C-alpha cells in the first residue's frame, strides 16, 4: 500500500482524489481555495479533511526521507541485507522504523560495545542458547585475556551485551511501549523543601494517575511544575509485568545460562529499556497533550476571530486607567483615527471628563463606545453609563492590545502616536471588526489558550495560522480597506504580495475591480486565481466583484442570466428567476454541480458575512470580588474554554471558573459541547477565595 492509498483509507476518499488534491497543493493551491473552489476535484473535502490530508502527507514524506537516510547509512557500513531492507521499507511509522534501525545505529562506546571489543560476544551467544549442559562459569574461562582478567568480568561483559540486545529487540520494545502507555502511571511528588514556594502546584504534591487517562491540562501542569523545579515527575509500571515481556520473548530457561540471562534482562530493563520507555512515554504523552491543548486553543481562537462585528459605526474607544487617565480616541465607520484625548473620570476630574466625552460624541457623530476590560475598565464603564449618553457602551476584551501597540505593524500604521493611543485605537477597532484587528496580534497572545507557552511552539503556530487563514478566507476581505496584515492571510497572498497590493492601492486611489489585481507587482496568474474569490470590491462596476463568486465563473453566471432573459443584477435581485435555472445545463468538464450550487447560494446573498449579528452586552452592577456573595446570579461572557471548564468574565477583574461538572446536569465530554468563547451566559457564584483571587461558578 503506497502513501496515497494509506491516506485515502484514513480519510475515506479514493486514492485518485487524494492524488488530485496533492497535485493541486503542488501547483500552489491553498486549503481554503481547494475547499471552496475545487470541490469537484477534491470530492467535497472540507478544510478539516484537507488539513488532515496535508499533515498526513507531510508526515509520510518525512518518514520516506528518514527511510532513505537509514538505508544509505546501512549500505555505507555494509550492514544492509535484503531482509533488513524489506523491514525498513515496510515500516509504517517513525517509531517502528527507529526500532528496526536501533541495533545498527552508530552509537557512543557503550558497555556492550566494550565487551564486544574484548571478544565476549561469542560468550553472550552461548548463554543466549541456554543449553542445559552448559556451565557459564566454566565456558567463561576460555574467554579470559589481557583485558578480561577473571571469569566474573567475562560473564559481566557477556551480560552487558545481552542487556543491550534485550533493550534493542523490536518486538520487546513494541510490547513494552504498550505497557508503559496503557498501564503506566504518572507519579508526581513535591521536591523536599519546595512546598511553600511551589504552593500553586499544591494539587500535584502527592499525585498519581494512569498515563492513558491523564488529560492534557494535568500533563502540562505537572511538567511545568517539574520544569520550574517544584515537582518530581516519573512514569511507573509494574516491574514484574515488564520483565515478563522480556522473559517471554527470550524464552528464559530454568538452568544456569537462564540465570545469567535473567540477570542480564533485569539489568537491561533497569539501566536501558525502562528509562528509554519512560522517556518515550513522556514524549508521547506530551505530544498528545500538546495536540489536545492546541486543538482547544484553535477552537477558542476561531470563536474569537469570528465574533460578531459592530460593522460600519463611528465609535469612541477608551483604554482605561487610574493614575495616567483613560486614553480616548474617536474612529470613523471605517476604523480610521480621527482624534484623541485623555480623560480622568475616576480620579476626581469627572466633570471635565464628561464634557470631553460629550464633545467628542457631538463633533464626530459617534454611535458606540468601546471600553477596554483592563484596569479601571468597570469604573470607566459605570461613569459612562451614569452620563446617560444615549449610545451603547460596550466592554471589549483588550488581551494583546499592548502587544499590538508596541509592534512594528502599529508603528507603521501610526508612527506619530504614542503606544497608549494605539492601544485605544485597537480596542475600538476590535469592536468594529474583531477579525480585521486581531489578525495583527500574535494569536498566542489573545488570551484564549490553555498552557500555550508549554506546548510545542512550532505546532502551535502552524495550527493557529491555519485557523486565522480559515477565518479570514471564510469571511472575505475588502480589497480597498484591509490592512497588509489582514491581506497576508488571504489565499495566495504572501506578506510581500500583500504589501504590494496596499502600495498599489495607495498609489491608484483604490481598486475599481478584481481584475485590476493583475496589475499589482508580484500577482501572477496563480496568485490571482488563489486570492481573487476571497477579495471583495464593493463599489466595482461588476456586481460579482463584491461576492464570493470566483472570476473564473463569471462567464457561467452571465450565461445563466442571458438564458433567463436578464442581466447579472436581475439574476441577483429576482429569486424567482434563480429558482427556474436548471443547473445541469451548465455542467461541463471544468465546472460541476457542487460549484454551481455554491454560485446560486452566493447569488442569494452576495458577499454575505458568515458571522453573527452584533448584540450589546452589559454586566451587572458588581465591580469587585468583594461585592460577590454565594448564590449570586450574574450575566457573564465566556473568555476561555479549556479541557476542565470555562472561564467567565462577570465584570470584577477576575474571571470565574465554571468547572466541567458544573456546566450541565447531563454528562458531557468537553466544555465546548456547552459553551464557546464570546458566549453570553448566566452563572451562579458557588465559591469565593479572595486571597487566591479565585471565583467558582455554576451554570446548573
């Protein structure tokens, strides 16, 4: 079975479809493009399946590359036999391949290697035969030499050779691996004398649980405690069960040679195989924990990016503060900066602050107010609500705003503004269009992850980039207003190409059509094909330029309109005409029914935004943890979803935790079955720990 067939079997598609998709990837096609505009070729694979296909192919490519390196190494050292070659070529995982290669792998000078150099390998072979008429003590005498001075040294050297063979036996390793992964236990203890300093890891001071059932967040928590030198973490298995695996494969006999083999096996397990399996188990469990944590992060990030946008409303944005005041800006309906000022609404200058707020609202005809949810946020919100301004006041999650403020992107956008003003602008733009603004920030800094600094950073970046790309292309991008950063996530547009698009736009005064993209330096036919369908030109003469219909399908739409006795605008405006179209008449070699159905769906609502409609939200009149009481019911916003529960902002500067067990009266496997980031919920306060700033909540 070749790689295409293996992937096809995994995904439930034909090998031909897999090959066709891989060919598209090889030609520069992106996952969003294939998912949206090449359904006939892919067989309707969605982005999840396409991502899995890509990742599986990359892993298999890496495996093939490693096989080539292994075979070359074996051949160069004249160790390659036909049997060994077949074993290497038939291995289906990297672990299996490395187990096969392990006995032949160039290694440092081990105890076994020294024993072999001293001529003791034949003695090890004799012991392994376990003949009942053999006495190892007597046989060992014939192996004494200038280096091996006595019988015990000879037997010890032979046992070292056997111990290494035991540790390198592929079938023993495979079964031992299963034992550790399926029946092993994490054992976690506090390091003596670190009890007080490591208080936050108190839950793990004396902890044990099965490796196979330990959830991601606990694995990562224990490892963090170990890394910070507060905890000692080991993997434990039943020694008798482990040794029985070795004894079974080496068929230990009840004779003198068997006794030597048994001693060597115990040494091989204790000194070599056991530690190796513990290391592997830790790596496997870490990788599993990473993948689960990254998956949770990706889901949360998607919810955050796809949050309902306020849209084209003029807004005031406030980055709140006590001592330094509240940095306040006015933005037009496109998010363009108009004016800024600093107000002090909660430090004795509220009258002046009120007049300044009223002035900005009147001068710029502002329709909404966005307030960051950081320090002094609730106090500022209360001040504004008491003014009864007649326009909504919305709390905005400001996680990562300070990172944006000091970034090169912010400096390029606002070179003459202080970073605190940039932060306020970012808060306002997040309200207007969360996706367009949040893409400017490293996704790992937006505050919706779980142990994001503990997981594999390369895997995290790849997964989060995939999520951002998916969201951006799902929503579509206004070619005339998008930042270079936002454009860089569009299918087919690299950061360099995105910058070229912005430069061309600035020089030309904006785009009047999609086809104008072809005039941009660096945008060739492939790049145009990949990006055009995801870019919108609302004021184009061609009405389809503001839709998700790809330019390659414009002729089909015009043909439909012509056949129905109207033009494209008439086709869009009159649903009754669209219902009369017989799509089968337009199927040809390059376009099939899936794409035609997508076209009709898009014509129903051209350029529709898949995000939900914006709804204002208000916290209760509770501002600090000191005001909370047990049993109090409060409205809240879900800010983060983890394996063990969800964190909810109830407006007291400390998010409360709704544990998985307090989310529903029915059994659920994961909090994401009940809640998502940004969701409005009602919660009940069930626990308050003021000293630790912990709030327990319930949704039941």
